[in-house]
C-alpha cells in the first residue's frame, strides 16, 4: 500500500512539474516570438500616422473600423465581425482662442487652452468675464451665487505629485474637469477653465470629457495648460479684477452609427467560456492616440495573432474587442455587455489595455478573492518578464459593464510615470512609444491569456 501511494505521489509530482515546465516553455515562446516577429509596432504606426485622430463619429474612427476588420481577417482569426453601436458626434471646430485682458502689470496675455470634449461653444463672439479661482466643489459652494454669478470659474486643483501611482493622482483631480461646468453653473457661472490633468508643467493643454447635468444650464468648458494655469493663478493674486476672454467653436451634433470590431479564436473543450482582451479604437481629436489607446488595440490583436502563429490551440474562446467611444460616452463597452447579456455569453475573464504602451509591471484585478489568489499564484512564472504587481483593484472602463455577468475584470498595468505627459494631448504620438516596451506589453497580456485558458478561473 505504501509503495502504491509513493508511486501515485511521484506520478502527481512528475505531472505537476511537467505542467510548469510546459507553461514556462510556452510563455518563453510567446515573448521570444513577439520580440523577434512582433507586429504591434507596425500596426500602431499605421493607425497613428496613416489614420491619425479617431474621435467617435469622425472619418478617422470610420477608417479605423475598416482597418481593424481587415487586420483581423488578414491574420486568419476564426471569426471577425462588426457590432453596431450609435455614438456621439462632437466636433471641435476652429482652433480655440484665449487671453487675459486688462492685467494691470502685463496687459493682454495669450493663453493656451482647448475645449473639453462634449462642451458647448462660445461662438464667434467669445466669452469675457472676471475669474474666480477655486480648488474644490466645497469651496465653490461656500462662495455661492453672490461671488460666482456672471463669472468664469477657474478650477485649479493639481494632481497630487506625492502619489507614486499616477492614476490615483489623476482620480483625485479629474472630477473638476468632468463635473465642474455643471457645479459652477449652479451658482450662475458663465464658463469654466480647468487646470489640465498633468503632473508636469507644460505649455500645451489636455482635453477630456465634460459631463453636463441636463437639469442645469450648460456653459462652455475649457482646459488650460499647467504652465498657464500657474500664471493665471499668480496674476489673480495680484489683480482679482482681471478679465479672461476665450472663444470656442465646438458643437455636439446628432448621434451617428459606428461599430465595435470583434475577432476571435474558437475554443475547443470549453468553447462556451470566453476570454476577452481589448482596447478602445477611438481617440481624442488633438493627436494620434498612440498610447491612448492605439497601444491597447494593437496589443489586443497581437495577443490572438501570437497564440495563432505559435500553434497554440485554445481550450476556451479567445476574443479581441476594439471598443468604440470610450473617450466621450462608453457606448461601445455598454453595448457590448448588453448584447453579450442577451446572448447569455459566459465571459470568465476580460483584460483591458488602456494605460499606455509603456514597460509592463503587472495586472490589476476586480474579481472574487479566489480568482485573485489563483492569478497571484502565477506570479513566479510571470516575474522573470517584469510582471510583479498584482495587488491593485481595477479592470477598465470598456470591460466594466461586464461586472454584472460575474466576469473577472483585469487591467494591464504598465509603468505609469510618463503617461500623463501625453494623455489627451497633441503630444500622444507614435514617437512617444518605445517599440520594445510595446512588444513586451503585448507578450505579457498574451501570457496571462494563455494561463487563464489552460487553467480557467
């Protein structure tokens, strides 16, 4: 009996070691193949320099849909299809103008601004008013109608530079951009200026979405560069009577039809279980959308391409989704989850890449404790590739609606220290993306997809 138990134990240990060895071999093959035969950067080069900006509803977004479809078909994915979705159509119009008027010491001073996405415009006559600087909604409330009515509110709360996790710093400041216009309008403000969401002092502004409360009067909203935010703040301390002029020509048009682009590799033994990997195809209109989120799109396509070219046969269905309209509406992610729910699909995991194409550090997770534990147990096999961080909560905006299906939501975590230099700006261009870092990210995502497919969740 003891001999039989010993033999059985030896067989189990041998099988376990063999499994670990096979995982190590496969993951090394994934990384080696991507670093020598990768297509992520060449795909990104096309989507950024040939197509360019891809704001939802724009010709660039339409061209990106065609590109994504053709690319997945050319790579020989088992199925490729388009999922219709209606998206907002916001246009910036001619370049914004801004200047400080009647500054006692300096006279008129030109300012660098940009309209926030979804904002109404001032029209050709522009807007001129005195400025009130605040750093919080609580401060705005204390000032009240008496001090706010008829003025432009300047939200000047910076991202916290002491936070090592830069997305936490972003989260601590971004509500003034998203909700500030309606909060200021409650007290009679005629416009808002918001400090750009950046940790650096730059002369270019960062756009981003503004959301209006439909029960409150809409007022024009712009972002100002951090350099000029500091200057405006300084001048206001010297002269509270100074006036600010800005002119924007943006407008929100009727919704237009667009698509999510979906491709998949068919599963075998557990084909009804879906592992999703995705990014958002749309970008803001100011730049090429290289880090946000061209990188995530090409990494998602690359995950499936890599598994296919190394000859891996998935147990589960592996699906790449290029979502439309993450930036100013989340229509693509919402529609995807709605259709998936109607079909009663079973997404066991969804991985989103939307934090840039920088050096991989790990993955964040919003999932059951047992799922988190299982993924963390793969740390030893992933650490040799620089993947060590598995503690943060979070998945991604586009995959977020799948939480109602019990899906494990996973976010790809690259190094974040440079991301907010480029986020939502004219500087988010191909030359800011390192080819090797992008490739390492694609391989990292593929490695996690492989492990989930082999062992399930």
